């Protein structure tokens, strides 16, 4: 059999663009097809009334994943992005109006913990030590791998930590943290990273305490221009290596012959149908959509019944608000935590609660990008991105960022979030100062990205949806059909999407190693 030469990639989000860039650099002839008019996928942006709102990821974590990707492409993060360290990394607000600034640098964070709970400083040092070891183990053994070889599991480094690994996998992140810290604010700072994994602290394995290494030890940074600048930098690499990127082109089926993927059937924005032939198909689209909508039943590795037993993770209502005047009460990243946040998680993961029948959380995230980037708002104005976790339920409806009108549920959640922010942060006139407002709801994620149940991030990182249990990045029934992105291994988040692209390259080249490729 001759080596494949042509590749078609479905979806021009982070994973699709990164896959195109890496495969093009390695000599493949790549065509990317994207149904929306712009690239970036969830990492998009809209411009309204002089405000440039980002519509997706906003936390720049796991910096070495970006460094490694750009190094593989023959360049560097320094050459492609302008990163700014954020200090404080973020601000945490409580219901009583008090707030805590989480500083840049592990020793500074340890001092903060000690000031709030005597003895917690040293316990945090131990916690972060453990987080770093697990993080480094994950990088070398469990993220940059296709799990096509048992080598990742029988390596000496893994075997010597086997007892620890079993403990971390059999204990929840919530229990692991609560055993070590008493102050509810400290517990929340260490447990909240579960939300970055589309999970709740009670269902995320304690293994994921590694996430605290990324935000507390490595610190939080911001790429000037936001994640739109990250998208542009990755797309630049793909185009520089001759990848063709076609927007406004919807894939309606994956073409197969004799058990092999042979290309994709598409329809363009003018309604013209076509078939793009290829030796390899890589879908960076939602896995459920890829399997159940683009393949016939007999060729589905992951049919409908597979997803009936899985957790789609959380969705969100995104509130994009332009505000007149400055908001010194907020920093770049802000987290608002209910003191008792169990009803918040129940609202999102257990089908709603008495707290908010709409299925929304009162523990929310607010980004004020204008704190660090003058390009996102007019002079003497602020750009706010408010993320309200909600149930993954398309019935909540759409916002008005892409549709003429927001659903009543999304509109209500947005109003409540603005009211809550004003009360908790002490901005009494926030409602009156909002000059521009747009919203995005779960149904928008379903319509724009074919997201399963309108999920905003991807399937939750519960125990049975982590590592090799998350599935494979290769079809078991269709040769030369591969998967990339947040809905496959290794998981959700921009850094893991970059890694998923590298894992596709490993599949194509027969590389069964369990660490990052050598540039």
C-alpha cells in the first residue's frame, strides 16, 4: 500500500487548523473545510459598536503545549504571540462582596493561603509539588499518545507511581482537596479547575489536581489580541505550508469505499454539491456528529447508544457586554463563587435546581479583557465576557449574537448574571452603564459547531471519560478516518486540541511513542 498523500480535514477550529499545519509541514496535501464563514471554531470573535468580543476560550494555560506546537512548525511562541503575565492571575469574589486576589507565582500563592488558613501555605507547597509531578507524568505518558501501544502503562515511571495513580483515580478532586484544606475559599480555588475540564469537582478524579500546576505554579498569561491571535498564528502556519482552507463549506457525508475513507461530500454556501477526494479524512468536528450524521450506521464506531451512556459536560450562556467607563473593581480574570456552590453544580449537572429553574449556576466567570488589551474596547470603556455555566440542554435556546433575538431563558440568565456581578463586585450602576449587549446560548453551540446537547466545552473529564477511556482518535470500522479536537483524546481545552493534532500525525506515521515528538 502506498503512503497517503492527500488529506481533508473537517472543521477549521484550533484542532483542525493545527492538524492541517502539522500534516502540511510533513508533506501531506491538505484541504480544510469549515461550515462557518470564519475559522477558529469556538475560539471566534464578533465586533459590535467598536467592541471586539471573543466568543470562546480566554485562559492561556499549559504554555509548553503552545511552545511545543510552534517549535514543531519551525518557529516559536515568542515569534508568533505577544504574551503578557497577569498579576493577579485572577480575582475571586464571594457573596458578601469580599474578594481575594490570586497572585502570580507559586510562593506568592502559598503566602496567600497561609494568610487565610494557618498551615495551608506548606500544605499548598506539597499539593503543588504533587501537581507538578502528575502534570509532567501526564505530558510524557498520557497526553501525547494514541494509546495504540501498552508502552505508556508499563513504563518504569508509571509503574513506580502506580499506587499513587490508583489513589488519584479512585478519589474525587473534591475529596482530595477537602482532606487538605478547610477554608472554603481555598477549597474552591483548588477545585474550580474541574470546570475547565467540563466536569464538577465530585466527578473529576483527583488526578486532575495537576491543573493547579498550570494556573498557580506556571501562572496565567494573556496573548495580546486574545485567542483570535492564537487562531491567526496557527492558521498562518497552515497556510505557510500550503494547506488550503475553505470556509462556508458544509460536509454532508464522509465518502467510503471498500471500508476506507475516500473523501467527503460537501455543499457550499451557494448550494452547489461536490465531492472532495482524499486518501485520509480527519474530522475535527464534534465526534457524535461525525459518527452519527456523516457515516452510515454500519460504519459507526460510536453510534447513538454509545453517547447515551456518556456525559456531554456543561454548556454555557455567554454574555458579551460593552460598558461605558472603567471598572476598577474587576481585574482581567474574575471568578464569582457561591459559598455553598453545590446547588450551582446541581443546576448544571443534575437537571436544574430550585435556585435557578433555568438550569444556570451562580458561580460564574467574568473576563475583562480590556484590562490588558486596548484593542478590544473603545476608549474609556470596558469589554466584559461573562460565562454562566448551564445545563447542556438546547431547549434553553440561542442568544442574539448570531440570531435576531435571544430566547427568553438566555435573556433572563444574562440579566441575572449582570445583576449578580454588579451586586457582588460593588458596581451599583452596572446595568445602566451597559451600552452593548450580545448573548450566546446552548442552541448556538449546537447550530454552529454541531455540539452534542449544545455543550460548550466538550465531554466531561470523569473517570470513564479520561485517557484511553475517552475513546480512540481512529475509527475502528473505517480505515484512514481519524479524529481530532476536544471531543476525542486527550480532551478539552486549546492545549489538548493542539496535542490531538499531533496525535493524528502519530497515527499516520505509525508512531506509538507516549511523549511529545522531537522537533
